[in-house]
């Protein structure tokens, strides 16, 4: 009789255990292997690559700074070059190509040009300003890609991104890509904003590359175009405009290459009332 009672109790316990196990399955309870799955899904994503290390610019170890782009990049270089030289710790290298841009590499291939620059000039930092001439379709592989289309945006960003990669892989520790300023003609501005957006997105993908916003430097408190810093074409800069932009870019360079507390170079002379000759766009 005692044996029968024991067997009945054992059967009841087994039934309870079995029913709980089934209940776990139905309500999403823990199953074999689920703990491992949870750990795997919680693993941290790879951290972004850190930007290349820089050193403190000095007379004994100066920083070679290449400055250029289209005609507006040339104007930036005319003003930034002397400011860099005054520090005695930066050595500017200036180059620009009028009428050039990202869209028409059949006219001037900036992708190949930057490979040459990195190989021959060997800059430690690059300052690029370009985009004025890119309010047009892209010429690629013998066909036109219409301006503003999805494919145009993809191709344009890839060219910018590839150039940034060439600069950084070629030895530049920092790339400062200056965006387009506001223009006098309203039709240009929507296109300048698109170009700036693409450049900014490309820079975000390359540690060591920085998008330098120039838009706010050339508008008033209401966000309107200020003609006093620009030539009659509504695009290029007066001497005062060139120096205004150059000082802002120099500030970004100094943040990376000069230690905290080190005095900035002496200010440049007051801008002349005469304007620079306007290069072709």
C-alpha cells in the first residue's frame, strides 16, 4: 500500500513539472540557447575609427597646409596663405583651378589631381573649397547624369568622399572642406545648400575630415545676403570677404594644431577698400 502511494505522489509531481515546462513555452519563457542569443545581440557595435593624431605645430616641426579648389578656393588661399605664414609654424601650399569642380572631371579631374598633390606636395593638412561650378549635371563614363537626381547625389557624394579618402590615406592628418557661402542670386542658393549638405555628409564618414560652414559668415542678423563682402557678380569675395573667411578657417586649423593658451598670430592688416580682380568661376 505504501508503494502505491509513493508512485501516485511521484506521478503527480512529474505532471506538475511537465505542465510548467509547457507553460513556459507558450508564454515565451526561457528556452535552451536563448541566453546565448541575448548575449550575442547585446554585443557592442564597433567604435568609429579615431581621427589621425596631430602634433603641436612649431618652427622645428611645422605643418604643411595645402589650400585650394576652384576660383573661390583660390581666393581663400590668397588670404589664408599669409595668415598661415605669419604664425611661422604653418607652411602654406596654394593651388587652384578656375572653372573646375566635382561635376566635370572631363574638364579637370580633381580625383587624380589630389592623388598627385598627396604624392608630391605631401601636405599634413588640406583646406579645400569647391562647388561654385557644380550647379550642373555630372559627366561620367560618356553620359550625363541630370543635376539633382538621386543618382547625381550619389555620384557627387562618392567623388567628394573618395577625394577625402585620398587626402587622409595619402598622409593628411586633417582635411578642412569649406562649404559654399550664400550667393546673391536666389536660384544658386538652393543648389549651394544641396552641395553643402552632401559635403557635410561625406565629411562625417571620414574621421579627420571636417566640414567648415561658411554660410553664416556672409549673411546679416536676418540671414540675408550681405553684398559688401562680395564682388559685383554676387559670387566671389572682396578683399574684406577673403580675409573674413580666411580668419575663420585659420581658427579651425589652430584648434587642432596649436596648444591651448598659445597666442594666435598677429592680426592681419586692415582690409583694403579695393577689391581683388574677379577670376572666372
